[in-house]
C-alpha cells in the first residue's frame, strides 16, 4: 500500500493580517471618540461618522477577502487596464454632475450617498501597473532613454492629474512610492540624483504659484511670522499632542475635539490619539505600523518572482510613506498636508483601498509558502 505525502495548504501571513485587524478596530474606537462632537454638531447624532466607517469596513472586509484569494499574477496579466482605470478615475472628477467639489478641490465623485475619492484607488492601481512595467523593463531600467525617461514621464502624467484637483498629499505619496519601486528595480544612483533635483525644482514651482501652498510653506519655516489663521491647524494639533503627556488625558477626554482641531476624526486623528492616550501608547501605534512594514518587506524579500517583489515593495512603501507624512505633518516636521492615517482615520475610500492592498500582500505571502 502506497502512502501519499501530506500536502500542506499554503497559508497567508496571519501575523500581518492580525496587526492590520487590530489597527482597524483601534481606529473605530478612536473615531467614536474623536468625531462625537463634530458628528452631533453637523448631523444631530454622536455616531454618524462611526456608522459611515462601519459601512466602509464591511465593504473593505469583502474586498480584503476577495483580494486575498485572487492570484496576484492576475494583476500582471491585466496591468494595462489598471493604468487605464487610473487615468479615467482621475479625469472623471472634472465631469460636471459626476465630480463633487469640497473646499475648492475636485477630488470626489458621487457614489450613492457617500462621496468616493478616486485618487485613493489610483494609489493601488498605479502601483500594480508600475510593478508590471518595471518587471518588463528588466536590465533596461538602468538606461536613461528606455528606463529613466519613460518612468519620469509616466509618473509626472499621473501626478499632474492629481495636482490639478488639487491634492498635494496624494501626489507626494504616489511620487515617493514610485521612486522607491524604481530604485528597487535596479535604477542607477545618477538617476536618483536627477530625480531628487527634478523633484526639488518641481516642488518649488508648485509651491510658488499656489497661494495656499506658499502660506503653508512659510508657516512651516517661519511660524513666528505666520498669521493665526495660517498657523491655526498645526498649533491646535501640537497643543493636543503636547497636552497628552506620557499617559494622556484619558479616553474620551480630548479637549481639542470640541471644534478646536480641524478634521479631528480624519486627517488629524493622531493628535487626538496622543492627547487622550499619551505619548507611550501613541508610540505603540507607530511601532505597530513599523512592524507591519517589516512584515510587508519580508514578503517582498521572499516573493516568488520579480513582479510580486516589486508589487510588495510598492504596497508596503505606500502604506509607510502615508503613515509618516501624516505623523510628520501633525508633529510639525514637514509642512501641513491632508492625508489620512491608514486603517485608523475616518474615510471610506482610504479604508477600503488599503484593505485591498493588504489582501494582495497576503496573497503573495501565500504563494511564498507554496513556492517553497
């Protein structure tokens, strides 16, 4: 009688999945606290934003499970469609009757009762296409004509569509993520120098010719000369963080959420976390993000092929870059820009798309074990 060898079913990285799940649950708890005043002021209910986030979480979990079970090579086969989707989503916000404006920015489209932010989806779709393109380039990535030039033109085209919305925060995330992927693919250091110089020149132009960007820039470098209006957001954020001390004022005891700190439940939620829970526990949140980054880069290191390696690097870098842009802005280390804190900030588009990204990472981790 022959004995068949036991075949182990490939397993996903459950530690990564658990860490993300913890952050999502923590985000729900903090949104319930940070949004209570604004929610009641605008909608007459303490839980309006929390309920919205719960609906988005339900959608996000479905998307997460689907992405976890779709073979990552599917994205490689259809990468050109992800580029087309990226472009269409960035253009459709300017179509009257479809695009929605808020605060002078055209970043949303009406998707039922909840506005949908296409640029959040573009973070994912463009990373997928770029991973495939870099994989196909192979050693030609070191060429200026066949590597650097088409890369920078492609990235500038996508970033340009985002800048005119305008959305400097999302543009910065996509640009920095693309650069990380580009040099992971094997680009030369001379091209890195060109990218840094070019980025500096382009950034200066974008700041110089837009008054609100210039105001934020001057506020960052000369806060003592800034007007109270220009300095208000960052002052309230730092006041919240500073008043929290080591252990915080206690959950639900934030003072800044009483209509002092703008976007307390979304882009500025880390300031409320630090105020209510203190430096040490807020530090644990940052440490958990760092651990998620380590798991993501470990998946990239052991990925079964070059495409999945570049895709893993892109997805992980995107999440970490967005985390640190959010934190550094709240701490006054960089000029203020509005980006959500992944998995935690209120924002349905951001939550659903980042959970989809984690699902793809988990699928790649499953194929690592299968390859072994």
